[in-house]
């Protein structure tokens, strides 16, 4: 297949592209800057421009682009960027794909489990209603922006990704330094659920969904979500470090703001991958202890 990928330099995209190529697919990247290779295609979502001719002949699209949601304090400007970097790019891409002479067969478009909002210990599947709050609103608008592609008959799946476990970045990458020196601990009460997925299964699920007959919301989370207290204990155990002292929240709130810390660290979702498992995907790393050991043992980034 000829597969187009956006967000190619991100945590997921950078792991996905080599696997797609090893599967025998030709990978084209949608890039904002100068093309680095002959298969790169230019676009500028904020300006609303894209090289539509460069997309002709594409069989599948994996759309992962969007500003980092946990990188900086949620000022009004940052929140606008988080939203618009997802909705503008998705709308532009979906509209362009719908207008091609030969449309791709599948459009896998990024989303996140933040769509469910803060739900305590409620078990959530793709049949669960969306929640409330900033992340839920962003995800709902992000998913809605794929409408032109769906209306053109393209199979669209919304990748509702959980916490991706990788030592190369993301939430685990930020957690590792304090945990490695023995000062990592639970956050808040520790009762909030963390719905996680190992990077190998995130990539494996996307590769599976390129050909699986699945459309609509798809939760990309492992089948065994853990509370923050359970996750803390498992990570400490994998690193052979103590985790008795809770993580102080004040420094994090001072750095990232109370809204971000509450939403991303203290709220939680207990999400199950019902649609993914029903489609026949078998997790390589379904259990937290094994997943952490595998991820920590993986080679460092080049």
C-alpha cells in the first residue's frame, strides 16, 4: 500500500513509519517544512494549503499531527493552538482526500481517550458517551472534522489513544527521571485510572486497522487499565526503586497550571479496547508489568 502519514516526527509517527516500511508499504510524509525526500508532500494547515496532486494514488492515510497537549501551561492562546492544530489540519486533509480523483480506502485519524472526560472508575468502551471539559471538547471537534472524508465514502477510524508507554517521550518519558532516582510516587489520591498502551501495540494496532474492517471510534488502550497507585507501584518495581512518597502537586501546578494538571494527571478514564479486540487484534503486551519491562528494555532512541 501507499500510506500517507502526518505527525511523522512525533512519538507515534516516528515509531510507526519504520514498521510500515518493513511491512513493504511505501510511506509518504505530509510535512510543513522543506521536503526531506522524494515521497514528502507539503502542506500548511494554518494557511489552508496542501499539495493535493501529491496525494493522488495514496491508498491509506494515518493522521497523527497536532500540538502537544501536555507540553505547556494551558493559556488561552495555547488552548486555541491545541484545538486548531487538530481541527484545521484534519478538516483540510479530509476535504482534500474527498476531492481526489481516486480516494484512499481508509483514513485513520488521531483522537484521544480524553474524549470521555473525567469518569472515575466507570468502565468505558466506544459505546460510552463523550464527557465534558477541555480535552473532551477538543477530541469531539477533532473527530467531527473528518466528516468530508466519511461523506466521500472513505472508511474513517478515530484512534482514541491512551497513555503511550515509550522511553522516547510522552508521559512515561517525563516520569522516568524522578522514578529512576527513587523520588517518584503516586499523584493525588492515586485512585484515578490510567488507560495505557505500549508503543509496540500502538503501532501494531494502527497497522492492523489499515486493513481491518473497522470504522468509527477505536480505543487504542491495553485491556488492563491501572489506577495511578497501581501504575506507580509497577513502575517502581520495574526500576527497583521505592515509590512511597507521593508526587508533590504544587511544583507541577506552578509549572503547567492547575487546569492541565487536574485534567491530565489527576482525572482519569478506565477505558477498554472493545472495538479493537472485536476486530481480531491480539495485544503483544496486555499486562502492565510485562509492558513496562519490555518498554524499559527497548533500545534507546538513536
